[in-house]
C-alpha cells in the first residue's frame, strides 16, 4: 500500500522539472535580471517547512522531493547572487 499522496508527489515533481529549466537558463545566458531573490528565499523557506512537517509528522519518501527541490532553488539563488553584479554593470554600459 502506498503511504504518500500522489498529488503531493505530482506537485513536487512539477517544481522539480521547472527549477532546472531556470538554472540552465541562468547558466547558459548568465542573465538573472528579473529574478527575485526574496521570492526564491520564501520558496526555500516553504520547502524547509514542508521538510519539518514530513520529518515530525509523516516521514516518507516524499520528504526527499522537498529536499531535492529546496536544493534546486538554492542553486538558482546562488546563481542569482553570482551573476547579478555583472548584470547590473552591463546594464549601465
């Protein structure tokens, strides 16, 4: 018997597909203007809350999807801070 919600899995898989697209675009173009670091921080915080809930109330394999997604958003946030100064400098040129 499956002990997790297929809807929760599908929700997390949709995001797990979306974030790599954003990461690849940042790596390929090195342009992050238009991305919101505050938004990404809130998304990471939401995943952390999801992980805490899973660990304290209903630990299952889905917990690792939360960890995976939080990692992807963290990578995207890292790339934002890596490229933003360069992007702002290029806009002034």
